């Protein structure tokens, strides 16, 4: 029997006791991230765990040999300037290399639209800062990447959760929800491709309809698409950025986190040129500039032509891993679950049909040696107690099979536990 995990339960971080401090009202809406907290929780564990929880590239997928070689020159003894402050909008060589790397892709853009950020999260934060006033209605997908919804909440948004199905955000259901709300959203936050957490992709028809609704409502579409370059099956779709064709309502957020490495903390925003001065002012009041040594490293990586080869190798490996996970799920969970079929990216969304609550399951699974993120972590209102997110990208196929066996063992343990609430009570 594996050792008991050291854990606090994975619950949203609540506001700490203020000890009489004059905290700002907005701290009521600083909800933190269950997803990010799981990183700290997993670091504390000492037993063997198959890690399906974090959305990180595989360790083997990070091009450490190339990066360390490039660092010798880009960050070597002759490169003191690489340790200086950088231009707020991004280091010119990286801006140039990125424009060249994106040319001909669905994310092709121009210098006046490009703005370098400290990862995708800063792009989302900048969108919140520029567009959300307290009380504004912000649409989020349900389920969604709750770091994104948490960013909107930190700007005191009111959230409207709109359903996602096999074709991504259900835009007609969204239209009905907006009608019922009696007011239009200021911002629509969407992850259109290989969505985090569901793995689903917004169809072309829905992409077009979403842009149409946004124009009708005057809503800004925050197009958060970090996984789009990791398509390993199916036909490519144009990004919302490309379909918008320069419409100022689309604000696109991108990152190198999933395609090179998350620790770099380098990403970019592609937005209407009229927003550049505001983006600069906002970022200057946040962190001055994006980490320059890491910008230089990414510049060398792009300019050296390494990105295409890396993407090709990783797409192939992630495809293998997705199939390994789906095969293992069919074999071991086929009678009690269904799951999505992503054509790229990192995640599968599993829905249990036997009444087990995935939040309760988390602790049992950790003790059995497998980690995932429970469904309620992806819904600001705590939906999806019957679902969980599995990241297939970071684990090798043989370990994936072992992880799914452990997951089944944990489900069976919980399902037969005498203190377990009857199925009908789970809602
Ligand atoms: N958006 C989505 C949908 C993501 O999955 C992530 C990373 N998990 C981010 C944004 C944030 O990216 P970064 O790590 O570059 O801040």
C-alpha cells in the first residue's frame, strides 16, 4: 500500500485572515489557481506518482541540448548587454525573429501589432487591465482554464459560464445566455484550439459565428491559443486572429510555454496597433520588460531555425501519447467513463459515469500514485464533479498505462468505501 500523501486538500485558495490590514476590496476576488497549487502539492510528495496533473511539455520535449549550446554565446561572458533592461514592447531581435517565424502561419502578424510578454498569463492580465471594469460581464467557457477566469475576477468581472461541447464553445447557447442575462459581455474569453482542459476545438462555423456575435455585441474576444501549433491530427483551422483580419475586437494571447518551455516565461500578444501605447504603459507599471536573457535565448532558437524541427518531433510524440492514454482508458475505464478526442495539445477530459466525485478521488488517487486535476478546478462555480483533466503530453506511453491502472484502482477504492455518499447525492 503506498504511503499516505502529504496534502492539504486541493481547494481554491481563499482570502487569508487580514489581521487588521486595509486590504483592497478586490482581494475578495483574488481566487488563485488550483491548477498551479497542484505543482506545489506534488513537489511535496515523496512516493512514486504518475503525473497527469500539470500542463507541461514532456521533459524530453524540452530542447535542453540546443538551448544550453545557444546560451553559451547568447548569454556568455561577452554578453553583458543581455542582462540589462529590455525595451518594454520586446527586444528588437526577438520581435524580428518572431515575425519571421510566424510569417506564412495562421498567426502571421506585423510589428505594430506585436507585443512581447512575460508568458501567456501576462497577456491575459493585460487584456483584463485594458478592458475590464468592476462589474463588467465576462464570458468564460465551461469548463475553462481558471487562471484566465481568475484574471478576469481579479479585475472584478462578473463571469458568465457558457457550455463547451465536442466542437468547442457552444456559441448558440452563449447567445441564449447573453439574452437571458439582459446585457452584453464586455469580453469573451475563449481557448479555441485543443482547449484547456477539454481538448476540444472550436469548429470553423463557430469561429465565424463567435466573431459575428462579438461584433454585434461590441465585445472583445480574448483569443488564448497556446496549443494551436501542436496539431497532430485532423485538418488545420484558421486562428481567430486570422479570421478577424485586423478587426480590433480580437486580442490574441500566445506563449512559448507549450512549444519550447514554460520556465522561459516568454509570450506575446497580437492586438490592434492602437493598443500598443496602452500595452506599454500597463506593462511598465507591472514589470518594466520581459526577462531579457530568456528573450535572447528564444531569439537564437528561432533565428537558428530550431522551432519547426522541435514542433514536428513533439507533435509526433504527443500523438503517440494521446493514443496510449486513450487505449489505456478504453481498457481500464471503458465501463465507467467517456473522454474527449483531442487532435492536438496536451489534455484529455474524462467524465466518470459511476457517480464518483473527482474532488474526493484526488486524495485517494494521490495515495495510489497518480495525479490529475479534478473537474471543479476548471469552473469558477465549481461544476464538473464527475470530470477530471488528464495531461497526456508529459508522460511516456508505458508510464501512461501504469497511471491509468492506478487511476482505476483509486476509483474502485473510493466507489466501494463504506462512508461514500450514495450516487444520487452527488448532483
Ligand atoms: N492559457 C492557457 C489556455 C494555458 O493552458 C496556459 C498555461 N497552462 C496559459 C494561458 C498560460 O501560459 P504561460 O505559462 O505562458 O503563462
